[in-house]
């Protein structure tokens, strides 16, 4: 295995950030932990292509760097999981910027391609959140994609599963990729019945403006 590249001779904050976040798989592991605590087997399932030994290595080094922490769940679960730390969460804007920058590079999904709820909601919706447009608006948006649900909120700190949604949006995951890559629009997908919405027109208008679905 090639030695890990470090940028010790570069006196630059970008170089120092890459020393921590630049290793292959590190940001993708953080991506999974943003969703919630994960078992080792969960991470294996959601990161196809990573060898178990390399995943173990990455988890150990990320724990040493303070990005994640192992946690033992109490009975009856009685199992080990990995949880993201506050330091790890500080990388969320980095991941969102990369998602936005990489969206034009993403190939069009095949008809049988399953687009995960995380990719659909965090990669194509949350990434485009505009705090200026959201000022003074406290709304919660519930997304249903396949058998998964996700919540976004205009309120600082995000939404909770206990919040009453102002807007319920049901759709396949891939339609959000199609919208961001210009093959359709939010309104056209709603008109075609690909996306169904439940809630006030004002909430839909706010959602479209805050997340730049113009």
C-alpha cells in the first residue's frame, strides 16, 4: 500500500486540512456518519469498494484525529457503533461544497440506478441551502424516498422527526439529480406527478426559493 501523502512542507491551512481530510475514503466515511451512528458492517455496506482492513485503518486514524468516536450501545442493543464528533461535523460545509462542485461531473443515472435518500436530499437539496432566503422562515420539510424519510428545516440546527412538517415531498431519488443537472425542473416534475407534494403553496414557494429550485 502506498504511503499516505502529507504536506508538511506547505505552510498553508488548505494543506493542513488535506492532511486530515484528504485521505481516500475519509470524507465518505464522514458522509455516512452525518446520517447517524453506524456499525462497521453498515459502513461496509454503504462504502462498496473499501477493503475491511483499510476501513479499520481509516476508522482508527479518524478517531485519533478527533473526527469520530467509537461508542458502545447499552443493552439490549449491546453493540459498537461509530459516531461523528463536533470536530467531524465542522467538515459538513466542506462536503456540501464538494457535492455542489461535483454535481455537474456526476453521470446521468441509469434507469435501474438506485439513488440513495442521502444523495438525493443532502447532495442535491441541503447543499443549496441559502440562509439569506431562509431568514425569518421556520419551516420543516419531510421527504419520502422509497422506504426512507429525511427531514430538512429552515431553522438553525435542522429538523427533527418530531416536528410537524409544513411540506411533505414524495419522489424517487433520481429526479433530484435530473433537476440539478437541468433535465427537468421542480415544477415540471410536480406537474408530471413524479414528485408529489402535500402542504401549503406558500411552503412550497419558500422551499423552492431557499434551496434554489428556480
